[in-house]
C-alpha cells in the first residue's frame, strides 16, 4: 500500500489557515489539533513560519496607510550570500518575498536550544524557532537565554527587544523573564523591549498577557491591543494601568521586523538616536532648533545617510559626512 505524501502547496495552505485561526483564538481542542499537526510532517513548521511572516508584512502594509510609499524606501537586492543560521533584515525580507524556505535558512528546527545566550549584533534581526514551534524575532543588539522545562517555557531577556509568537501548550505556560518580574502568556504575539537607561516597554499584540512577580499578590493583566511602559525597578502594585493602542500604531511599533523605522512627530534628535541602534553611522545635529524639528515617515533602518539627506532637503539644512559621522546644520540665513 502506498501512502501519498502531502504536497508543499497543501502544507502551505494548511499553515495559512492555522495562522488565520490563531488570530481569532484557538480552543483547547484546536490547540491540541495544531500541536498534533506540527508533530507530523517536518515541513509544517517551516510553513507556519512562512505564513506568519507573510501575515506580518501584509498587516503592517495595511496599517501604515496610503501616505507611506514603500518605493521611496526600497532596499536594494543584496548580493548572494552563503546560507547560514544568521540573516540580515535584507536577506530575510528577500526570502519572505520570494516564498523561500525560511525555516531551513534561518534556524534549525526540532532541536532543544541550550540555555546559552542568543545574541544579535548591530543592525541584525534574527528569527529563532523554539522547540515547540513558538518563535521569537530578535531586534538589533538583543540577547536572550532560553530555558525549556517540563512545567514551563521561559525566555530570559537580558537586553534589547524581542517579538514573540507563542503557540498554546496547556501544560506549560510561556514566560519572558525580567529582573524581579515575569511576563506570562498562554498564546498569541507580543513585544518586550528592555534598553539600557530606558523604561521597560511591553506591547500585547494578539492575546492577553499577565505581568507577575513573587512579591505581588496579584498579576497585572495586559489585554490584547494594550501597552505598558514602566521603570524596571517599580513594584507591580505601583505600575500604571496598561493603555489601549490602536492597530495602526501597533504595526508602526513593530515595523522594525521589516528593516524599517517609523516616526510620527518625534524630534529629530530622538530620530537620530533611534538610527544609532541599527548602524555605526552617527547623525550629529549642530543646531539646537534643527534638533527639535518633528520628523514623520517610514525609513530604512540601515540607511541613516539617506534619512539625513531627506531631512536636510526638508528643513533646508546642510549635510556633511566625515567617516561614520553625518553632520546636519542649518543653512546660513535660515532661522
């Protein structure tokens, strides 16, 4: 008797259907069915990654609105590179756009990750698939440690920013570890940011979260579509109420997954600091009034020089480049 093997197209179609169902929320029976499906053909996990990545791209494109023209910020095609487990933003987007086998070239699937630090370098974004099929996308200069046990799944965020896609496992809750606190999730997607000298920033995208601590009698609930920003050392009982965040703002907050930076009225000096997270090129602003000018738009994170040229043209400024420093100053005669 011959058993017909699933076609790749069939697997991709089923994966797209599972992603859509995850967005709506799964019952316990559906969660078990998904786990059973993932445990079958090894190609299915890769298909889930592709479907999830394509879904993120389309959601962001819709939310950014008609005022953004992606052609203005198109990233040139990279030169062919040998396949490795690390990918840059550009190569990752190229694979997503062509339907390439992300799972095969980004990470190894079906293996237990050791509790050693996984770290991204300056300007690098990495997608990591965990042993249960959940994923984490690490932004530039991010470091995490993964601890998977029989009773719980946890990821320790040492520093940086990470976006998590958690598959349901009724027997093992998922935690993101912060000093003195834990973010608990049962399923869904969320972002945690922990940068030096700045407050912790948690965004619940799909599915609710809970912030728990050993010293707190009750967890703080973060419903879907909410955001919580707080000093790391603050007790849970003294934290502010999570604020609702509109879907378009969620997409702009997460646009770094596509190698972009979105601004909506931030001061130019703050925009320059944001670019410094992704590139060795530093933007120096000599004029205080220019530094306070508001900036809005969608820009390639890897192109601070192109951003500086656009700013100079917009505000009538002068641009000079010396090595890895770009200097912006007011043109003579402009207030």
